[in-house]
C-alpha cells in the first residue's frame, strides 16, 4: 500500500511539473543561434574580430558547441576551471597559435580553408582571441 501511495505521489508531482512547464519548445542553445557574418569585403583587413568569431567559429566554439565541450573537458583534466573551455575566456592563447590551429586543424577540429575564413578574417579573430601577446 505504501508503494502505491509513493508511486501516486511521484505521478502527481510530475503532473504538476508538466502543467507548469512553458508552452512551446525550449530556447535554442547559443551555438545554434549563429550570427550573420558582418557585411563587407571579406578580404579587407580591420574587421571586427568578435563578430567574425561568433559568425565563423561560434557554431562549435560558443556555449554548448562541440568544440567548447571538448575543450572544457581538456581544461578540467588539466586542473583548470571549466570556464576555460570557452575560447573567449582564455588568456593563454597567442594570435599566431590561433592562426596555426585554424589553418592546420587540431584534434577534432578540421582545417579551415581560406574559403571558410579568409586571411583578413582570421587575422581579426586571432587578434580578438590572442590575449597572450
């Protein structure tokens, strides 16, 4: 009898939680809300690195993206806080290192061609992420 009451209580709590749930689908995670690439000539230098990073790299490297998840795991294994899994939170990346990883690939990250991200765009992204000098 106690078991039946416990099961009924669990179902009742589930019904209350379901009734309070907002209607419609949950919001999309940030990595799926990829921004539109900035307008302008992709070959010209001096573009906004943050906007380019979000548009060109955000699908994997914003919160919830596969690249962020893998880097978070690596950072935690190395004894660093999980926040270091987000490239924008890193202060140990040099611009030249960012460029090399983008062009050559590393681990699960494939090489990015000059069609994927031009040299001018990559320079801007590398300046944005490369806080280590």
